[in-house]
C-alpha cells in the first residue's frame, strides 16, 4: 500500500512538473513567436474604401487601392515591458517600417450600373504578417497611397491605429501563458475622433469636356455637307461617353465621327492633362480648312492637338471655306457693250454742245 501511494504521489508530481514545463514552454513560445491579430472580433475590424466616378464607364474590375500601415512606437502596459513587433520575421523599426495592403475587387460589377462601389479590407488582412511578442499598446498610422488613375481624386484621410496586446486570463483571473489582442482603437488623424474602422473615400477627379465644332462659310459652301473626323486621346483610363449615341472614346484608340455646319462633338469627363489629336479626314474638297484651339488664332490646317486644362474651355473649332469667282467669259462679253455705250454717250455730248453754239 505504501509503495502504491509513493508511486501515485510520484506520478502526480511528475505530471505536474510536465504540465508546468509545458505551460512555461508554451508561454515562452508565445513570447518568442508572437501572436497576430487573426481572429480579433472586437470593434473596428475593417477598412472600407469607396470609389466614385463621373460615369459608370470609368469604373473597372481591375482597379487596385494601396494602403500604407506604418509602425510608430509602443507604450508599456502595467509593469510588462513592451517589445518591437515583427513583420515577416523582421523587427519593425519605429517610424520607418511600413507594410502595404491592397484592395482589389470587381468594382464595376458591384456598382450594379451606378458610378460608385465599396470594398472592405479586414484588419486580419491589414496586419497579416505582423506579430506581437509582449504585452503593450502598439501604435500605427494608416493612409492610402495615391494611385495613377486620372479619374480618381485619391483620399488624403489617415488614421491612428492602437493595438492592445495583453496576457490571456481564465475566468478565475489566472494567466494561461498566452498573449491575445484585446482591442484595436481607430482614431481619425484629422478630427481626433474615434471610429468603428477606417473609412477611405475616393471621389471623382476634376474633369472637363473637349468640344470640337464645325462652321462652313463662303459663297459655294453647303451647310448640309457632312465632314468626317478622327480623334485620339491619351492619358485616360476607362470608356468616356460623348454626345453622339453609341460613340465612345478609350485611351489611344482612334474614334471616328462626323459634323455638319453648326454641330459639336463633345467628349465628356476628360481628366486634366489628357492629350488629344484631332484630324479632319474628309474636307469635301473645300478650298480652305482653318482650325483654332481654345479660341486662339486660326491656322490653315486639318489637324489640331492639345491637352485638357481645368482652367479654360477646351475647344477645337474648324472652319471650312469654299468660294467661287464669276466666270471670266461673262466679263468679256459685256466689254464691247460698255465701249459702245461710252462712244454713244460721248457723241451725244458733242452734238448738243454744237447745237448750242
């Protein structure tokens, strides 16, 4: 009996030691490898990103929006010493370590015929690869990196993100030896207001129309003549509507249209700096084609080019002139008559002068 009791006590002590060693090893492993925010279920769990454009054709299903998450420092919690978080195994240098996250999705599809769409990015995705190895309050800033789509006015909003890491405890209050993320606080950098997540609003960029007009003049011009043009626009992204049904403009592609006297061809919602080239390809054999860009001096040419400027009306004005002169034979036909009339008139003067004398 005594031997059995000794064996039982020894077994229990051995088990307790093993459990203690396992718990210690688990805690050490938790501190060495760290924890991520994966599975965090508290408030402020996602980034929302809205994209609005002037017209549906400027949305697309391959647009990407990039965000920069920068580590800015940490504060200790209680008497626990905080440590530097790691990103993909490397320490994040304060104010110099940035992680990029990206939102890519079916924007045009989700806009459902409208001109705006919204996507989300979870904090699990945002903090993916970042691990915390000690309790502390870890500070980050989040902002959007401007992209290259000329139709978008990219958001300049930024947020402060505070990630709180603590020791996990059981219901009785004892520590489990495991770290956990207990909260993520989101604050607007501009207003210092707390929010339930980080929202970024990308709006439509300033835009202008390009208007191409046609005028005919001269005594042989026909206002019903239809002139053919082509236009190529570069530095744009998407499909731009015009005032002509079923005629659209895309980057670098040649678009054909026609104009009569007094008509205008308008390309809508072009961004600043978009470069265009216009050519009149069928001038109906008119004598002269003059063109004026943005109200400047007209020059004799069938081609015009320029860039879209937000500070002025963007116009290309074509004037086609066609004239005829009276036939030379008609003038010669009247010359003998005029000479005869002059001779008769002179004779009359001589006759009446002599009669008076």
